[in-house]
C-alpha cells in the first residue's frame, strides 16, 4: 500500500492533484450542490456506492470527497495517457460482465488498511437506476469489515432531446453509513446486495423530493 490507503504504485501527490481537478475544473461548468457531506466518515474502511448516470459521476465524486478514494473503473478507460493517470492516482481497472478477482482483492487490501473504495453497482451508464445491482459492493464491505456509504447524483446526465444547458444544476446526496448483514454463504451475500440496492433506491427518492421541493421554491420566489 501507498500511504496505507492507495494501491501499490499509486502516487499520493498525484491523487491529491486529481481530486483538486475534480473540485475545480470538473465542477466549473455546473452549479453543484452537495447535501449530507457531514455523513462521510473521516477515517476507517468505507465502501462508497453510487448510482451511475453519466461519465461525469466518477470525476465529480472523486473531487467532492476530502479523503483518498479508490474507484473500480471499467478496463476500457485504462488506455493511453488517461490509463496511466488513472493508475497513478490509484484507481483500479475491472473487466465488466466477468469475474475479476485481482482488482477486488486489491480493493480489499485498501479497505483493510483503513481506506475508501468507490463502486458503481450497475456497471453501466444507463438511466441511473439500481435494479441490477451486482454483488461487488456488498462482497467488498463484508469481506473487509467496512461500512457502506451510499451516495446519489442527479443532473449529471442531459435529459433526452434537450440542448446544452447554461450552468446546469447537479445535486449530490450522501446517505448515512450503514453496516451490512453478516450472514454467511450465498444467501447472506444476496441479502447484503439487496440492502445495497434498497439504500440507493431510497436515497434516490429522497434526493428527487429535495430537488422537486427546491424547484417549487424557486418558482414561487420568481413569482413573488
């Protein structure tokens, strides 16, 4: 481990630089509102699990977090200069749709050293729903004895048929850290995976209500 929280070969300095890019240049074209940031554990093993609507979600969350975080990212992104940079800032390459234990075991080592690992359970850039949550996040949390931290994003994906928006609003909501069920075997993993899915579904509903209420307040403010 490097600094106890990053995979072998990663540069802590480049990792901090990458997060600075996420906090500044990635967020620059948007109005980003972060809710519940006080719920992020400052230390200890944490599996961050998020919905996934667009390619922007990862860089945005990477910059939002104030502690080092290692994301599991699809292997197709690890090409050329971008691939070199992702490896140097400690991100892990995974194969989609097939067992890939090497990065999972590397992620477990990060967690057991007290670090944070980020997972997008859908493994796809679909509509951002979580009906097809995979077992990875639950397996990591249970194997490493880590807490699960759900987070959801809204506004990173442009609505179909809409042109470019001027300073579009993005909302990020962190949920409360939870401890997953610890029953052993396949049934226990299925139960824990369902808990991951339900936590994200509930958090998405909460954020959608918050955004809708804020929109109504903005409309009433303009009419006043």
